[in-house]
C-alpha cells in the first residue's frame, strides 16, 4: 500500500488551516472579506485562491477554492467554502461558521474522502492590526465527521468525530485547547511488506480501532506551550501518551518562523540552503525545554509480543522476558550513567513481570535552552540525561 505523502500533507495542512481562524478586512463587502482572507493566509505562508465569490455576508461562498501550504507548488483543489454570518468587529470580521464541501481525491491508488469540515467562531482581524495575537489564526471550535483513505475498495484508515475546542487567550490568561477523535480504524492487511505483515498476523492485529484525546495550553506573554495530554488508545493493545512543555514560543518567534518558512519556500530547488539551515538553528535557540513524558499503558500487547517472539524462537514467553531483562544493562552501559542504568533495569524487569505501564520522563529542575541540549547531545549523553532529569519507571513505582 503506497499513499502519496505530499497529497496527505497538503490535505492535512489544508484542513487544519481552514479550521484555524483567519484575518481582517474593512468593509462589510464579500470581495473585501475574501481579499482580506487571502492576505491573512499569505502572511501565514499559505497561498489561497478561488474562481469566484457569490452571496452576501449572511451566506458567502468562495467558489473553486485551492490552497497551497508552504513549500507545495501544486495547489490542492477543495471546492466551495461557505462563510455564514460575517459581521464587522473592530475593523475586522467575525464569522459564525466556515464550512467546506465534502472532499475526495484519488492519487497513487489511494482515495481520500472527507466530510464537510466546519469551523465555528472564526476571527478575521483588521488590516494593519499591530497586536501580535490578532494576526494569528484563531477559532472557537472545529468538527470533522468522517475521514477515510481507501485502497483497492478497502478502507485502509478512517477517523470519526474529530473535534477541537479552543478558548482564545484573554486578559492575561493562556489559550487552552482540547480535542480528539471518537474513533479511528486501520486495516493492516493492506500492508505489503512481508515481514511486517507476518508480525501483524502473528499478533492478531489485522484490523485495529481506537480513539485519540488531546489537551494543552499556550501563554503568549511568556511563550510557554504545553501539551498536557496526547493519548492514542488502540483497542486490545494499549495506550501511548505523550506530554511536553516548551518555553519561548512567543508571537515574535511565530512571526520569525513564518518569515523563514516563506523565504525557504521561495528558494529555488538545487540552490544552497545552508544559510536557511543556520537560520533555523538560530531560531531554535530561542526555545527552552521544560519537560516531556512518554507513557505506555498496556492492554495485552506486551504479552502478545512475548508469545509471538517465543513461538518463533521455540522458547517460552518467560524465557524471552528474562533475556530482555539481561540485555538491558549492557545496552544502557553506552550512556555511562550508572544511576539511570539501574533505574531502567529495574523498571523493565518490573514491567515484564507484570505489564501495567512504563513511563519515560524528562523533567529538569529548570528549563533548559535548546542550545545546551544540542551541545550536550554531542559532548556527553550521560551529562545530558542528568541535565534533563531523565527517569524511567514502571507500574507506578
């Protein structure tokens, strides 16, 4: 099964951008609204076009919309987009709802089908607004009922009831957001690689299903970006959860990043991009690392893996677990951090004896600049794990 990555990327970015808030205009005129919308997207490094504008501000339609994210030369055609109840707001606009048509596209043997994507409470700030927050895309909520990818008349992937809810930053309070997908499915029988297919069949995961939940916040005043929850739960397997906290993700950083993205997109293919690469590294130095965790909560996957490996090697699952326990200290020795090695060895042993959950966390005493992390990764991995406060625990211990 081959799915064209460029097509997936363009659609994913397009969907997100159409779900994100847009920007300004002056007159309550459909053409003015449309042009302000285009200008706002262009300031974000995205090119949007259409073949016509019809209706009025109570029910306005952008016809034949195309969109091209940064770096994509071939625009994606997404059809008509409807804006309902457009009203003036401090020289800009508020839009009650923005909705796409149902969308489908076929490429490289894969067919993408998407239900109408609906955004609620979208703001379009006024032209020339100097407030850094006002220039960002903001909205209150977004919904996508269904999304599917079909290959050879089989549904390779589907997602249902994808939602995002946003409380914009106000009165010094951070922006908060929650979201998730009620259900997703995957048909792994479509995998072509023989070895991977054998593993999937051996574990009994030819067809999988699950759900997605996420939550987080962003404080524009100090640039603290926190993903407090990002859980992917797969039925009869387990849940992998991730969190992180970064500092320095300010509106100035976002603006600089957007400008750099546009500059990089305009660089001809084959041209020397070393200067852009250095600019990216320089920009990353503005960020700091606060914390991160990766957590796996088992729901039968671990024992299935042990049984599968044991069957292939003519051993018992307990023998495989004991082998894994014995290998861990040798693998960790390369890091040259005895304390962490002992911790990981115990955690893996506890987990394999009674699979419940395994947590890898990095929680430094204070935020660590990315420049220091980059330098530490090259100079001394052992010192870096100490600087970042890396820990590994199992089963709540």
